[in-house]
C-alpha cells in the first residue's frame, strides 16, 4: 500500500478515507496470516502423504501382501489369528533386512583357503 500523504494538506473526509483504507489493509493482512496458520497442518499432512507415497512406491506389492494378511487376521478365527500372528512376527525381521540392504549384483565369489 502506498504511503499515507501529508496529513496537513488533507481535508477531514480525506483523512477518514485514508484511515479506513489503512484499517482494511491491516484486516486483509491479518486474515491472510490467520489463513496461513490454519492451513499449515493441512500442508504438513499433504507433504507427509506425498513423502509416504514416494517412499512406498517401490514396495507396493509388499504392502498389498501385508494388507491381505491383515484382512485374513481380522476375518479369521481365533486359532488362525495366533498362527498368522506368529508367522508375521517371524517374517518382520526378514522383510526389514531385505528393505535395508541394496540389491546385490550377484553372489559373492567363493573364497579359497589360500587367500586367507
């Protein structure tokens, strides 16, 4: 907004108009700032979702299998529940280990006893 003109040369009505313009501009800025504060959690959730989607894009089949296993757990009988839970607990370390290691180019070359 432009600077307020010299108040000595303005009439009373022009001063009132200038004050009203300044108040309106201040209210616009307050509304803009409050809107940004209200939208900040939404923006954070949006960026979290995008990061999650980009991070999981390579392991989508794994998540699909996990979802199928979760449905089987929820819809199965009590006996199946405990059995599948044990299998899931046993597979978690293996899956995490597979995700953390890069894909090897090939099997390592066998070592000879004379190389030691």
